[in-house]
C-alpha cells in the first residue's frame, strides 16, 4: 500500500522519540506491579488470640494448607469440617475459665492432619495448638477462608442470623445441607435479578444457564487469578491514561508543527498515511494492555502460584451465572480491555483531528474516565443504566462483566455483558476511524 511499512516505522519513530512515552510507560508498569505487591504486605490481620500477621502470610499459609481441599466438593461435609475448625479456634481464644469442653463430634469432624496434631490435647487446647505451624502466628483456620467467603456470599450468614442459628461470638455455624446451600445461592441471585429489573425472558434465559452448572461446586485454590481479576479496574485506568497521553500527538503534532500539508506532495498518500497513524495508535494501545497486565500477572503468579486456571468461577464468585473458570474470566477481561484500548485510541485520533491539538483531547477523555468511574445511574432507569454500564471503567471489572445479569437480545438469544462489550467497542472504534479519516482528509484538502 504505497510504502505503508515505511510510514508505520516513521510514526513509531515519532512516538518513541518522545521521552514522556517511555517515562509514562515504565512508571505505570511499576505502579501496576506495586498495586499487586504492596497491599498484602501492608495489610495487617489479627487472629482471635490477638496475634498479628500480614495478608501475604495468610495467603501463603492458605496455599500450603488448602492443597488437600483442591478437587473437593463444597458441600455439607466441608461446611461441617470448617465449622469444627472455626469453633475450636474461637473456643481456644477464650480465657481458660470460659472455654467449653470439646465434644467428640467436633473432633471427628476435623481434618485428619489437625485431628492427629491435637490427639491427647482435646481437654486443654491452647491457641498455639491451632496455628498453621509451630512457628507461625497464622491460625490453621485460614485454610477455609475461601469456603467461608463462598457460603457467606451465598447468603448463609444472613440465613443463620435470621433463623437464630447457633452462634459463638462472631462465628456462625452453617448447618444447612448441600441442597439448601445451593438453593440459597440461587435465591440470592434471583433477588439480584429483581434488583436489576430483568424481564421474564431474561430470567428464563439465566435460569437455563444456571441449570447447566454442575453442583456442588468444586474447590480449587486460585489466589493469583483472583488477584488479577481484582486489579482489572486499576489496569483500565492506567491503560486509558497511557493511551490518552501518548496517542493524540501522533496526529496533533503535525498540525502544531505546520507539517500537515506535506502529505499533499505525495501521490495517493492520504489514505495510506492515515492508515499508518491508525495502525500505530491501535497497536500501541493493545501492546500497552499486554504490558500492564503482564506487570500485574507476573507478581501475582510469583506470590500466589500459577495453580487454579481451571477453578470454577462460582467457587470464587458465587453470583456469577456463566459456566467459566477463573482463568477464562481473566483472559476475557484482558480481551475486553484490549477492545476498549482500540476504541480509546481511535477516539483519541478522531478528537485530535477535530481539535488539531492534544490538550482538549486529554481533558475530554480523562474527564469522561473519571465521570464514568464515579457516576452511577439507578437500575430502575433500565435502558440508560445498561448503556452507561458499558463504559470501559464499569464494564472492565468483575462486577461489570461477570456479575451484571442484564442481557442484550441478539437474533433470538441473548448476549451477556462480557460477550456484547467487545463487539460494541470494536464497532464504535470503526466508526471513529472512518470519522477521523473523513476529518483528516477534509483538512488536508481545505486546511490553510
């Protein structure tokens, strides 16, 4: 296409000659990595005994202990085991005169490794007997943190409180059966469907998706992928900021330097030159997505391990209706983020051609990013609220893409947010690309 490769190299050369591009890229990559590394080490956790440890110590210990839970079903048997550990842990933290005798039923429900460790000590169990290891301040009960979160998010804690179930301190004993637990999860999800004002057809479609899920769910340790999913919102802000700062000058600098008319000296150069700019903007933005996510994923894998890609997402996010693994969900969010980066780069190029300078473009796009991050439209305004939910700052998150139950009709079926979002972004990117080329071509013909 008339020296397209040469033009692309030239556009990239202009881009990378700006020191701001290099400084901002490496700074945001470092911040992305630090957003994964620092919080676990700076977050203090206290056990029932008053011992303090970091969140990273908790996650590290959980990874070591939860290996024997991997592949097991989250059912009434596991709840009974968790109840025994939590109750024993709480009882040992009480003053000696307030402790209750440990029943044989509780001892028999304990996991084998802990029961063997406590053999002969059932009458006088001390808090240090229930630590993860002899030299550790982390309690053994962190092994069940994910399970505790699952049953709580399903609504079991609310049910236990409502029914005045047995409670010790702040420890609820979940006595529901396996069927009751998963029916409770289903009831909780259906209440959420009502909150979002779903139609009967949408509810029927989601019910069919729920029926495809095999229960009870299977547990797998997957902290690294949960870390990646939780950092997605941070990644979107960083990628947006990097694209908004770096892309507009690809086009705007030609106007500010008065070199934009040189293109008229080349035969059939208008379309090729603009395509080179567009290709540079899009590929740079997609590469920015990969770099930022690599800066998040690598520390996550190093700290928490790589296991858990195939873990059932419902075990980590009980409210999710879709038959996915946490690894697949992570890849989907990266794909949506890449599509959003394409849209953002095309929009930035279009606005740069409209304003002929970079400053208004940065102001508009960063302003929209901030507004869309904080402004919420109530769910009762169904159409407006759903349209607003497709803003990148909202869609590219666990709650926006995996937990939003609102659907889009599509030729007799429905698309979920995470399915429709990329197509919407790419269609809008195409429209902005054509708009940018039209404005640029008119300026080249009529400008000055």
